[in-house]
């Protein structure tokens, strides 16, 4: 939840940032360091297709399996390319609220 807040520019208190970092260390990583650089570079360049494909490939249709730090990076990249609606949909789907 804190990763979602962070991606949507809600300032997190120290305790929340610490918890998010600890959860990121324990969760499975789906993106290598080079993948993270590629995602950020694509977002910086406005390469919408590359950003979207990167998100789809990493989530494999299951956004709930993404760790907090990676989710924040995905949401930030989507927002950066102007896909605010897709970022909101991904954030909502990652919560699996319907289960």
C-alpha cells in the first residue's frame, strides 16, 4: 500500500518508508538492475510502448506478485509517460481487493 502512495506523490513518514524497504528486501525481485535502468530510461525518453511492454512482461498478468519498490517504479514510469489511468488501474489491481 505504501508503494502505491509513494508512486502517487503522497509523502510517506519515516516508518512507512522503512517498512516498504524491508518488504522490498523480502519480496521476490522480478526486475534486474539493468531492467530497472531500462524502464527509467524509457520513461525519461517518453517511449510509451517500451514502458508498457516492460510492465506487462514483469507482471505476467499478476501485479500482486510485484514487490513494493518495483511497483512504485512501474507506477512512476506509467505516470511519467502520461498513462495516469493505466497507473491507477495497475495500482488498484495490485491490491487484489476483490479476493
